[in-house]
C-alpha cells in the first residue's frame, strides 16, 4: 500500500466532492461503504454523525478514551466480533491505546486493527498540542518496543497487556510518502530512486493482526 488510509479517504473525498464541514464529511465511512459492498460498517465519533447512516452504515456517539462509552458501543452493536477496526479518531496516544487494547478483544481471529496518524506526541516527545499526552509514551514507541523486546514501553495506557501479548500475531508499520520528502534533497532522492529510505520514527500508520 503506497498511501495511508487517510490519504486514500482524502483522494476519495476529492473524487466525490466531499468537503469537511460543508457537506458533512465522513469520507472514510463512505469510502469503505463503496469499497466493501457487503460490509456492515459501524462508526464511532465524539460528534453526532447520523447523517452518514444508511442501509449498511450505523454511527454512534462515543468518546474513544472512555471505557463506559466503549462498553455502550459494544452493547449497542450486539457484542459482535469485527473483521477490521480502524482508529482514525482523536490521535491522542492515551485514546489510541485504550481503544486498541479494548477493541482488540472484539476483533476476530485473523482480523486487522489499524491505527492512523501515529505521532511523536507522548511522554518525552515534547508535544504540547491537542493530540499530545505527557504522561504516557507515544503509540508508535509502545508498539515498536513490543516488536523489539517483547513487552510494551512504559508508561502506557494499555488495559490488558497479557491478552495483547497472547493475541498479537503481527505488527506492521507504514510511512506515508509525504513524510519522506524532506529527508533527502531531490538530487539525492533521484540517485536513491529504488532504495527504500525513510526517516526513523516517522511511521504514520500501523496494522496489528490478531492471532
Ligand atoms: C481525522 S477525523 C477522521 C474523519 C473520518 N476518517 C472521516 O473521513 O470522516 C477525526 C475524527 O475523530 C473524532 N474524534 C475526536 N476526538 C474523538 C474522541 N475522543 N472519540 C471519538 N472520536 C473523536 C472527530 O470528531 C473527527 O470526526
């Protein structure tokens, strides 16, 4: 895959003339709806998105960082197991980690969990914007540490690490092309052409497969 999920959704939005705030957005859900003809799609957002609901899309209002909201979502969706889960919400590391460790239990065996827009926005990263969290490590670091050492970097906001360790089958990272364009000057990039190169710790997307 050469694009991140957000970039794919942005291309889809441009193609369909979807403009956030003007005609209500929701490019990702609409894209999955068009792409997977038989899929039932559940959306969760802290803001109401019922304008997106149709025969196969159902949206819910929930804060992805609040367990009671996640419990309510699971109850409302009948406790089903999901094939694919995409987190493209607040992008805060604490929210990403709470949602991931909560929803991984509701993913099918062999299912895929995507986390969009990984950032250097946790403890020790110096981030201070609205998606930063200064008391836990950023999600990229937490997951990379697991790959390298077999345990998750601390402090983190993961709920049941033993369950995750037992059920994680694979973790892959993806660097969106836009993230590499400033790494080398164009002349050097041309020389490198087919060599894979990217700036360390700039992965923007990860996928985790369940055992
Ligand atoms: C980057 S946009 C994703 C848009 C989506 N992919 C689409 O195409 O419509 C992030 C979304 O996360 C929502 N959001 C922000 N904080 C949230 C939270 N704590 N819980 C759930 N959703 C949240 C925002 O309202 C926004 O719609």
